[in-house]
C-alpha cells in the first residue's frame, strides 16, 4: 500500500515507522529537515520537505497514486485542508486526519462529509488518551485496558503481586477461584519477555499478566492478580490542557477532583467551565501547594501537562508525599521505559494509544479494532471472519486447527451478542469477531492473511 504521512512529530513518525516495517511504501512530509533526515537514517521510507497542505508538495509526495493519506501535523487546519486538496485534486482513496480542537469535534457530524470536509476517519488523540486513562482508573492496578466488540470484551494487563490469590498458581487455577467467570490468560510478560498461552507454568510476582474476558467481569478477575487498593474518591490532576480538562469533566461527578493549572487565564477558564472540580492556580511540582491540598489523601495523581519533565517530576514528588497511585503522560518513548518500573505506576504514551486507531484502517482483511501493546512491540486486533470453509482459512475450523504464527493466540470470539472465550475445540463461524493477540508484530501480515477470503468469495 502506498501511504503518505503528513507530519513527522511523535504520532506521525511512530505511525510511519509501523507502516514502513510492514512493507508499505511510506512517504513522510514535514517542514523540519533535521527530523526528516533522522527518519531517513533509521527507517526505510521516503521524505519530502514542505508544507503539508500545498498541492505541489502533495504531488511531490505521490498523492496522485497514493492509496491513503494520514494527516497528523500539529495543526488541525493544515490536516483538514490537506485532506480537502487530496480529495479534490488527487482523488486519494482514503483520508485520515488528526483533529484535536473540541470546537471542530463538537460539530464533526455536520462538518466531516465528502461534500464538506472530506475526511473518512477522524482521529482525536486527546479523546483517545482520556478514554485510556478513564479505563485504567476503573481498574486500579491495571497497566493497560483495551476494549473490543463495542466494549463487550476487555483485554487487561495487570502486574501480579505476591500476596494476590493467583501468586504462584498455574493459569488453570483461575477457574477454581472464579468458577462462574469465563476468562483466558493470553500472555504473561516476565522480565519484559512474552510467554504465550500454554507456556506459562505459574504466575510470579512482577509478571505482567494479560487476560481477556467479558467486560463485566474484568475487575473481579483483576483482583485475583492484584489486591484491590483501599477505595479512595480523591483525584488530583496536574495540567489543565485538553486532556486534563476532559478527564476532570468525566470524573467530577464520581470523584472529588482537584485540578492544578499554572496559567492564570486558563485556570480561570477551567473554573468557569467545570462544574464539580476544584481548580487551583499553581505549579504542579510545588511541594507546599501539594501539602496544602492534602496530597497524601489522594488515591490518584495524574500528571497531564504538555511537559514530559514536569509530569515525571510532579508525579515523583506526589508519590514521595503520599499519593497512593501516580500516572504520568509521557511523549518520549525513552522516558516511558525509564519510569514505568520506578516511582510512576502508569506511564501513558499518547502516540502508542493513538497508533492503534490509525492502524486498524491499514490492516488487510476486515479488521475493526487494533490496539498497540507493550510500547508497540505487540498488538491485539479484532477481525471479522468472512466466507466459508472453501474460501476462508478460518471459517469452519476449530481454533486448534488454525495455522496461527508463532506467538499469536486467539483470546475470544464474539458471535452476535455472545462472548465466547477461546477454547481449542471452538469452531469459528462466518461473521464471528475474532480477537487475536500477536506478541511479535513481524507476524501481523500472516494473521491478516488468515482473515482474507479467496477470490471466489
């Protein structure tokens, strides 16, 4: 597939790298020559210097015969105009744009149509990250929570504790603890290396356990690996940008929320906009302010400013001063790896959260959801099985019979409204939604091929 990526920031460069590694022909457009050169040095792709919305630049990038355009610059307006020009001048088949401003998103149903602003897929990183944080808050102890099949199925990653019921137990023991709950441990990361289903002898302290289940049971299952914390309804948010404000709006009816914002004008706006949250004007790393606002009583501290260093520092200070759990928004991948196992419980990477929403539109076969896991090294996807036993490699076959690539495991199947946790003898039927975990992304193409039907379909 020939794909043009506009913008070489964190999101653009990450998606470009993912797509190039999957044998797509990728061209990246940006106004930063140094960034483009750095991309060229480490990734097999093409680069074009220039303004992403200029017709001459898009033509130079190959828009005349491109299959897809992904507009991921830092400017909503540039992204929207680029999609309009790609559609009007070059008839680019598929157009995806990152749009962050709520002023546009609140009118998205009327604005983003072919006869108006021709964007096929709208990506809002702030909304995706807010959803991600909210799911983790609902699962105290979880490191990652992703949904499939219209939120009927949930994949959860949780750090195992030595005092939890499953510590030292085999995966099969989970059915003894929860005889009325259907679930499957699909993989365990031990010392940052994956063990897939069937190769896991016992659950050990520090293991990152990924299990899949109906969404309604996910919290109960998680408590078998990680003892639930003492309930706290107090949340402090550091940073009142788009994500901080959106999270405060979602939480303020259920929690006691305090939000710290450094900019006085922004703080005033937040105070006038939010209904139940308390807004404080101050520095997120000010120990006197945190002490005055009873940081030790906080069940959760979320550092969500636009500054990685400020987020890391404030989260570490909050933890030292008694906050029970701390999360930090971190853009630089190197920082995520450094802090995730230290003072910070959950490091949130916006581009890793966003990448899945982009990749689902690139996958071959009928893939309706993609989630990036473990800092992009693994992937979970939801594919729909089509055809019959003569045109499909999966329909009419049991899970045990499927030629899945090494390190890939089917976790669940959704058939109509029924969630079926995967068992070796479960036979896949046409139109089943099949949820697959792939721990080595090099095998993604092989999984995609399984769900493509033959030419006679």
